[in-house]
């Protein structure tokens, strides 16, 4: 009886972990229709002026390295800066962080605020750097 109870507890714990993992910021972004974008495609859209990039990392991360021309607004301050981002409401907006998790949250926030064309930079600045794309230090 005890081993059956232990097995039930293990299965229950495993299912809880799976549910938590499936409710990640990335999956929420996908459910809102937010697309991931690869670094090279994002760089092409950004360099042509077609899109803007919003970097939602903290100031110390920004100061270490960032994409030249990106807009820096830490995730915790994004809602306060929505009025100044209003001019980009109908333009493609690419959210970017270190690895893609915080930027997925930012993408959802922007989508909820009425922004139409939102992309999340897949792999964040780590992937951008791995592709050898331009960074400013």
C-alpha cells in the first residue's frame, strides 16, 4: 500500500512539473500569436528600418553589450514607457533579452497593450552574438 501511494505521489509531482514547464512565458507568447524570429531575420528587418528592437534586459546587461540602435527599456519598466512606444504600434516590434524568456513576457505585454506585429528574438542576445551580428560594448 505504501509503495502504491509513493508511486502516486511521484506521478503527481511529475505531472505538476510538466504543467509548470508548459506555462512558460514562451508558450504564453505563442498562444497570443507572437512569433519567434531568428537573429539574422531580425537583423535584416531592423537594419532596413522595417522593425524596431526593444531590449528588456537590466541596465548592467545593456551596458555590457547591446544591439546598436535598439531601444532599452527594462522589463519591469515597460508598462510605464508604453506612451513613448505608441509611435511603433503599427510597426513590427522585436523584443529581445538575454535568452528569450523576459522578451517573451514583454511581447505579451505589448500585444495586450494593442501592438499588432510583435516578434520575440529567439535565443536573445546570446543567439545574436553567436551569429556574429553587430554588438556595441
